[in-house]
């Protein structure tokens, strides 16, 4: 039986998960591919560490040695940084290998170039593991919604942030305490900036934009905000209104414009993200034929991420051209966004005396924490007038929510 | 440019949705397939009715005329009954056409035979529309989870039942009132038996079993129960415990056995189905590498179902062998189910005097409505001893739920 030879770059959590899964699921891989899948090489950084890798596998710190192997079909990349990863993958593609990556930062920056290079070299690229771990969201957009015109994608894409927000609410803890818990559980790095400031979710959002709309918004025009501004006080105030904070990535196509933001928002019980708790991820896709579908599942972890890589391994072997679907369908048009539309906001630091005729006061949760209804423009303006003002949009139809609660009485 | 010629059998809600979508999404279909997709014929039952169909399309009550067309590539079947549909589709396959069906009852009965026939004739079959409407659950199982060994599938597969249960709870209405509302909204037929007695969900469950495990359980061994036994009183009692009734199809692979049931169960807030309301469908797949993922979305309706058919249209054109993945991966083994395991049940009609040492009394919601903890065997035994006893299992870890509620104090 012929053999498919795989190299794994990086032997951290993801690399190890992929290695173990290729061992444990050899039978399934052979059944589907008609060939045996073998790990031929593992690229490591530190050759002093003990690792549980079979003796037949080349374990090396030198990528050149891997490319020199007599046969190499697929390179799985599970490193973190942009470089030297990007350089390695370009070499692998030129060498004729399919590539699979779990590296969102690298792929958000260089995905387009890699796709084009792969296309020139008639190899394929799998990148399911870059977004939402084991949830097959990339493949759903790439392979299952080919005719549907996607016009909106929303996602809880950073499990660490979602875990912290859940802990803060459920245990009535501070951000710092909850971050520490996330670090103790292995969900957050020693330096959590990438997660809690929204960079990780931002990169994933750019990858989702390209797969959904064939292009990305101007990176500098994307609102990116993490969860560090959210206090226990704000969470408690939101809860009084039946609202929860979620860190949500949002992509909307209106005409030829892509509007993107990655920031904390509030959602009510009717929103599918209200119940997405802990390290779970969820992605909500709206398209013109099917309407709204939501995918939810484990967004990170050794095996969920390995699952995405292993399923990609089948995908790239079944000769899917790299470019196919990556450029997206023509894209939907949900109409120009009305900047004058009144939305609902939870604001902190605002007193009644700042009220303008264009603001409707909906309710008060605590001292200086209000729900107001006004335009984006107006609330931005208020924030300029008054330093220290924080404000978060409320997603969905807050009216519906209000009808269902005793709060209505207060209006 | 070459053309793909399609015949639509049946011009009810689904048939019309498919027809309209082929017209509205011609550009996308051409972009993806490199060919123009044209509706060549529509099979109707009653040729007296006015229909909005282009004059170039053959509209006929005679299937033979459709097969006599000079070119025919795909037959989309959107009829309800098993016959003459099955006969038509066999003829279409032998004629060399790919087929796409939305007919769960027919496909549950004859899917295996059609797949085999299609395989012999080198054509492909799409059946995404048979289960969960627009949610791409069949393709997720068929194409995206090829290496994962699925060991459990749970689903809310009948939107009508879910709508009725939601109405009963939210509006505190009777079953009859809620059924009427479902009929007024067009969600339920004049004769609702198929939906409310669980037959519709049963057929979908059998299709899911085949795609997940490559085989079906013995149909006669499957517990099938509809929602007609559920009263407002039971719903109110369940709500006191933080539980909701959901009509859930459940498939579990344990060893070589497939255990299946389609029946009302109770779920707590931690279960992903707790928040699936109204006509929405949801499917929850557990597999060994990725863990648990949930897909949620519109389970029926003109365009959600048309979406499933149109995406299948691309799938069958891209020459996927019919048999591929339909036989499933080797299948997981979550270990023999322990029949002696104590589970939680909501029971009505039981008084304390029937208590056996093997029953733990957890709580009481109303007169003769209790939550108990005992084995399946024991509760079956009780029902034999005492006529009129009704009992529903509580899914998930009820212990966790209890910890979070004031109920704990009562234990």
C-alpha cells in the first residue's frame, strides 16, 4: 500500500495532538484515503527535551533536513510565530507539499499569498484549525455554503475571553481573579495580551472575512477592543437587565463594504451566544437562502484542534485546489447600514444632565450605569464630551427582551 | 457554455423554493460549477392549477415525458409519499441522472437501495434536505467528520413539535391550543400525526443513524413516542426544577449496538437544546477526537430546505460517489451501556407508598409529580405495577443542575 508522509512542525499541544491522532486513527485514515498516513518528521526547537516520538521519525531542529527526506507529502504547521513559519511553508509549497496550518496570526497576515503560491504549485491548503478549533466553520463556509450568499458572520472566537467573562459573572470575581483562573487551567498564557486584548479574535475574524466575502476590510478600520475594560460592576448591572457580556467578532457585508468589529457587546437571552459559556466557541452565519445557522463547540484544546488538522488532512489529499471557494461567492448585500439608526447601549459614567433630545433613557441599573437608546454617532459624541465614559452595544432586538421582563414597567 | 438540466418532481413549498432559488442564484451556480443550471421540467399532480413557471419549462403530470427529454442531468424530488417517488427515482438513476431528495420517509425506507443503485450507475445522491432543513448536518457528518468516530447524535428534528412545546410553556396553553396555532402558522398539517407522534423525527433519525454509523438499529426496537402525552401541568412542574421538555432523537453507539430513541425528554439549562425554541432544529454530535459540536438553525421552510437542495446540487455535480461516507467510519464505542445506572426521571402518578429502596426521592413539583433517581429497569417496573404512570428521563448531569439551584436544600 502506498504511504502518505507527513511532517509536523512544532511539538507543543497542537503538534502532539496531531501526532497522537495519526497514531490512534490510522485505520480510519487508511479506510478513507486508501493509503497509510505516516509521520515522517517532527520539527522541534529544543533538542534537549524528552519526547514520546517513535524512533523511526526524524526529529530535528533543522527544517532543511525535513525537505531533504526522500518522500514528503504534507506539512502540518503547529508553531505560533509568523516567522520562520511563513518562510518554511513557502518552501514546503514550492517543494510540492500540501500544507495544513493552525497558525492564525501567520495565516491572517500571509494566507492570501500562501493560497496563491499553492495554486501555482498545484497543492492544497487546509486552515480549519486557525478558527474556532474543532468546529468545522471554515469547511462549512468553504464547502457547504457555496451557493448561499453570506452577508453576516458573528463569532465568539476567543475561548479564553469567554471563559474569563463567564467566571466573572458566575463567581462574581474580578477580571484579575478570573484571568488567574484561566492561567491556572492552562487556557491563558503568562502574557495574556493576545487573548484579552482581542488580537487573537481579530486574526480569526480576518480569516473568516476572506473565506466569507473573498476579501478583508482595511485592518486599521476594524474596531478591536478586548475585555479588560469590563468590571464586575458592569457585569452585575447587565445581569439586572437579563444581558450578558460576550466578546464578539462581527462581520457584515453591506454593498461593497465589509464592516468588522471585534469587541465586547451585550446579548439577551434570545441571542444564540447568550448561552455559550466557558471556553466554548460559536459562530453564527447569516446567508440569503438558508437564513441563520449557528455552530458551537470546543474552540481550542489538544484534540479539538487536532481534529481540525486531521480532517483537513483528508481534505488536502482529496485534491481540492487551494483557491477554490477561498475567494468567496459574490457576496450578499444587506443594504447600506443606516448610521442614524437608533441602537441600545449600556453606558457607564453618564449622568442625566448630559441628556440630549436624541437620547431615550431606558433604564438605570446602578449609579451612573444606564441603558440608553441612541445612534452610534451620538454616543461617540457623548464620549468625546465626557472623559471616562464606557459604552457597549446591545445586540439583537432589545425591545423584544424588554417586553418579556418586568423592566417594561419602568419605561 | 454547457448546461446542467434539472427536473423538479413536485411543486409544493420545497419544489417552488428550489425553482425560485435556481432562478435567483444562477450567477453563483455558474461561478461554482462552470456551467449554467436550467430547470428543464417540473412534475405536477394537478394540471389545472396556475403556476408561475417559465414557458420554456416542460410542466407535466407524466414522469415518462421527463425521462424522454433529450438531456436530463439531475432529478430533484420534492414529493411527500414513498410511492411513486421511489419508483421514479430508481428510473432516474438507471437513466444516468444524479438525484437529490427532500423526502425523509421514502429515503428512510429505501435510502440504502437507492445508494447502491446509484453506485452501480455511477451517479451521486444528495439528501441533505431530508434532515434538519437548512442545517448542513448530513454534509457535516458525510464530508467534514470523516476521521472522527461518531459515538452519539442527539437532535431536535421536528420543528412542529418543538414549536408546540415552546408555545405550551411560554403561553401556558394546552397542547390542543398550541397545535392549532402551529396549524394556523402553516407549521403543522391538518392531520398532524406524522409530526406530533414522532414519525417524522423517527425517519430522520434512521437517516442520521446510517450516515453516522453506517447502519440502522432494528426499527421495531426503537422507542418512538410523540408529544401528545405532555400536559401544561407537566410543563409547569418541570419549569419549577429549571427543566424544559424537548422532543429529542437520540442515537448512541455502544459496542456493536446502536441504541435509538425518539421521545420527549427533559433538559436543564446546561444542555445545548434548552435554548432551542420554536421551529428551530438542532443537532448535537459527539465524536472521539473533536468532542461535542452543536449545529442549530431553521429545520424547515421554503428557503432553508431549498438551500439544502441547492448546495446538494453542487455536491452531486462535483462527482462524489454515492456510497462514499454513507457507510460511515468504523464507529466509536463508548462502552456497554450500564442498564443498572441510576438516572433522573420526572414522573407523574407516583405516590410515596410505591417507593422501593432502589429509588431516591429527589423533589416534588406538584401533587403526584416527582423527580426521582433510579434505574431504567426500576421505573419500567413501576409503570407495570401502576397504570397511568408517565415518566420522562432528564438528560445531562442533573446533579450539576441541582447544585446550582435552591432545590439542593430540599435534598
